[in-house]
């Protein structure tokens, strides 16, 4: 793979940045237009190894490339032979990861007969499984995926009633992305009107809850909404508007939201044209009842003729980064706003230009944050290439999460023939197992044990819920007995 070396190692920031970044070289992931360069996405796996996914438009295949220590390796096609998937510059397949679990989701075409599928890697993106069907009905679109700390997988996608009526988002889940997905549940619930049928959604999880972010359409009022599940995607009981821009538009924005969860907060970004220009917005809300906190335009002082779109947010606790596509006088660049002290300083001058070429037409950025590093990828339509660059926060010190003990609880093997082991349960006081009907079938108290076995050998095959209760928490994990 090619590398573009910089004349200056540090790319100057716009203004006097309040967070200092060390920039890597700019790497070319793919410049072979025969396998495409559309809407790339990046995740990080164990040991912070970046994996980049992209597709070939219009409606072709999906590819993945993994960092090998010195460059990105040869692209791996992850769609089956003969299958074509929906892929455009404004909406395409999605990817998510946790540890070495990497999941890619896509919508097969034609839409009238195609379904939603996932493929899963358990080795950090080196190899992928066969497809697993997510949706049961045709005429579905815009799949989005997230992976929980226990490796359970949640896929959101748009469904219609017959005749392309009443578009809405639903969510299906799998215990590991390799087992069958549950029947999808409606997640856009009481939102007025309908989901914007040309706008992709975003789904995120921290293991304790799942949050769907989507653009709604209420008689051409196309603002952002959120829907929260506190029971592993079984229901989405809290659905609220989280956007006060009140953008009225009769045309299709073709642009969706992006969010991240940190402790009890939801941080999110999106594009709104309510000011008369396409501008990136950022906001925060409580992740429980979706009460809006900060809510502002990211760069209010930008030149009037600028156009911004496709923002993506990623981070952890006080470290936050937002990337977006910015066009000024026909030059399209990838921008990064970064902070190591929360959202407030994103509104100041910590803004960088990511791509190094002056004559590029860079589009569709994506960012993933891990251990002080912003992993960034984007496409360039002039060179027909995909690029990657990383930015490391100088002096970054990770903050230990308050709920880290919960995230370290590990249940395996899953699926199993009958005996499951649960590790790191020192803070757990009681374990209950419920069947698919919610009936309690197994219960035991735990007294300062580091690991235990749960034996379901005498029970029938199927899905079960394991409820782990401590002095100040209660979490649920899904398991499958074969």
C-alpha cells in the first residue's frame, strides 16, 4: 500500500488549539477503483489495531482492510459471490467492533427482494463468517450495527408497510452475530409523522443500554430523535426529540446523526440546514431520559459560503472528536474538532484539517477513538482512493470508568451445550436465569466468588437471559443453549 509522507510532521491547526495532537503519516488504504472507495468506516480492535471497511458504488461489494503493523493489508471481500449491496456516497454498509469481534452489516439489492445481513469476525477482522440474515421482510434499508462488551450484536434498519408507506426503524439482536437474530422490534415508536426515509440512522450501546439516533419527518420538520432501550433491545420505551433547530425542508437531506455514550451522557452530532446553510451541530443529553444539555452549532464563525455535512463523533469520557466534510469554494476537506476536556472546548479553536492534499475532494469521513488516538478514514473522489490518518492526544491519560467492573464480566462459551462459565463476578451478589417467556428457571447467590458455572444441561435448547445483580447494579446478558 502507498504512503504519502508529509513535509511537516505536525499539521498546523486552525487557530490556537487547546488540545495538541501528534499526527501520523497519511496512508493510502486503497487506490484501485475496481474495488471501490465509497463511504469508508474505521473501527479499532484489540491492541488498538484499526480495521477499515468500504464498498463499491453503485450497489456492488464490500471490502475490509486491516492494519498489519506497517501498512494496511490486502483488501478482503466480505460479501458473498453474486450478492450486491446498497452502496451510495450518502448511505452504505456499516461496521462496529468490540475487542476482536468485528461485525459488518449490509442491505442486499434489489431492495424489493433483498434482506439485511451481517458477517462477523472473531479474529480482529482477519477473516469473516458467512452471512447471517437479520431481517425477515423485504423492502428494508439503511442497516446500522453496534457491538456490546459481551459481544452481543444489535442491528437497526428501516422497514416499510406495504407500498413503501410508514417508514420506521426497527432493531434486531443476536447473542454474538453468528446465531440467529431476534424478531425486530419497532424503535421509533411515538415519534410523530415517520422516520425520514432517505436518512441513515445510528445505533450505539455501552452494554447497559442501546440508543437509536434517527432523523424524523413530521410534515417536513426533519429533526433528530433518540430512542432508548434498557432491556437489551427488547423494547425502546423512551423516545424523544433531541434537536431544537426546527429544520423545515421538503427535499431529502440524505444525512443522519452520529452518537457516543459516556457514563450517563449521550453526545451526538448531525447536519442541519435550519440556518440557511448546511452546518454541523453538536449536543449532549442524559442517556436515561434524554434531557438536552448543550446544543450548539460547532463552527458558528465559519465563512458564509461554506457547506458542512456527514459529521461523525467518537470518544471516551472527556476525550471527544468530531470529523466532518467541509466544502469552501469548491475545495472539499476533512476537518477534526478535538477536545480532551469535554464538549465545551470543541466549540473553541481545537480544529484541524485532516487530509494533506490541497487539491483533493475529500468526502465521507469516519472516526473511532481508543486510548488517546483518533483513527480517521475518508474517501477522495478525485484520486478515487481511501485514506487513513491517526491523531494522538499529547499526554493523554485514560480515566478509569466507574462501571468498569461490570464491563469486565465475561460469560462463555456462548452458545454452549449446557454449561456456561461467568468470570469476574466478584461484585455480583445473585444470579438468575430466565427462559424466553420470562420464567425464572435458575437462581443462586454469589459470595465473593471470582467465577462460577451455570449448568443448563437439563433445559431445552433456546435463548435465555442471565440477570446479574450486585449491591448497586443489575445487568442482563443473553445466552443460547444449543
